């Protein structure tokens, strides 16, 4: 059984890597063909552009950090058979509630940095978990589409956060809508000066480890996977399916809240969201690339962050629009999400292993 699991793991990883290579080569070839910029400059800017200096690498890591947490959360939601996109609204709304605590309560005066960050993280996670339960409740209680509910809620939460910002937190000395500057004990410090690589990466690492343990080693992870694979089987196996579905989406919301915290208090010096960030939507892409397995999330998050950063660099250095690189995502998802991609070769290897084990058992019985 362990050999079969090992083969499945290797083929899942191979599917991700091959899908990435094929999508990368196709996209690069199309960019070279359609652009009037020299191929050498295109390849340089697109392939190695994010690593040419610390500022560009910091841009990549600034995207990577929230992708890891939001991607882990989407793995739980997606694996239980639900399609809630509430993470997008959580990214906007959870930090504004944390800002109310930060600026209106007075509790951060003289508070040590580690405690201040912990308070912000807890507030964002609690808000994220509560918000994620709303479309979940609508689905389980009234059979309303959690996808439709969550998309509507995303815009509702965006405008609600802007209303709270205007009414209670706006810094009138600035020419744009924003909160006052965060105090030093309420933001993640930069690991590399003047870049977007900040201490929130440690929260992402801790969150990823917790997600891997919960999903792969704990009973709740097994229950979520069983409910997503076959709800009727889960129900007749004695699993409380409704409770499990609520719990999966609650966990997803908590991780989205953590992603909101590291992005809002790591990337910026004040709250200034006035549009949807797309981090919650990108979490779905990360989860699809990772095949709904948290263990692959860092690889998937890095790939998406790398592609997005390369697209921006390419756009600034040539006539290639940022949206052109979106087709790389489409090709990548096509190969990774396709169930039949590498399926036959995987089945052959598993069949061969099973046959060899059966022959070994027969040989042992005969002896």
C-alpha cells in the first residue's frame, strides 16, 4: 500500500512539474513570436527577471506569502466538495476589523511587537472564520449556491470595509483614502530592507505546516477528504457530514484571515485597500495547481507568484501586456486539472507493483 501511495505522490508531483514546463515553453514561444522585442531580452526579463535584484525578488515573495496561506485554506474548502470564494472578501474585510481594534481601542500603546502581531492575527483569523460560515450555512441550511453567495459577499465586504474606513479610520491629511500609519508593533518588519519580503513569511511557514498536519495526519483531514469524495459514503460511515463541511469552510476562512493579516500589515504601512485584491481568487488557482494537497502549496504559490512578477517585469520592459501571461495559467491548469494526463502510465506502474507483490506472496506461500 505504501508503494502505491508513493507512486501516486510522485505522479502528482510529476503532473505539476510537467504541466508547468509545457505551459512555460508554450507561453514563452508565443511571446517571442508576437513581440517585436528581441527574443534574448524577452527570455531574460521573463525567465530571470524576478531574480535580477532584491527589489524584484521582494515583489515575488510579497505575492508568495499570502498565496501560501490562502492556498492552504482553499485546499480545505475545495476538498470537502464546496466552491466558496469568500476568501476574496475576507482579504479586504478582516484587516479593517483589526484596524478598528488597533486604532480605536488604545490597547496597542506600549504593547510588545510579538503580542501586537498575535492580536492582529487572531482578530483576522476569527473574522475570516465567521465570514466563511455564512455561505456555508446558506448551502447546508437552505441549499443556496455557496459560490454565488460568496461572490456577492465579496463586493458587499469590499464596500463595507471602505465605508468603515471613511467613517472611522480615514487619515484626512492624505490625498487618498487610507488609515493612519501603522505603529511599529502592528506591522511585519522587512527581512530585506526596501523590499516586500517581510516577517509574515514565518506565519506562512507555520500555517503551511499546520495545514499539512491537519490535512494529512489528523482525523479531520481524512473526514474532509471522504466527504468531498463521496458524501453518501461518509454519511453511512458514521461521519457527521454537515459538521465536517462547516468545519472545512471554517478552517478555510481562518487561513484566508491569516493571509489577509500578513498582506495588509506586511505589504503596506497603512490600510489602503479600495478594490478587490484577487488574492482570494488566486488561492483557487494555487489549490488547483497543488491538486488540493497542502504539501504542494509552496510550489504552486511560488509558481503563480513567479509568473505574475515576470508578467509585470515583461510589461514594463516590452510591449507585452500583463494579461498575455494569463494564458500560461490557463495552460497550466488545463494540464494539472485534467484527470487523464499521465493517468495511463500511473495505472501501469501501480498494476505492475500490485502484480509483483501478488507473485511474491504466492512464492512465499509455496515455500
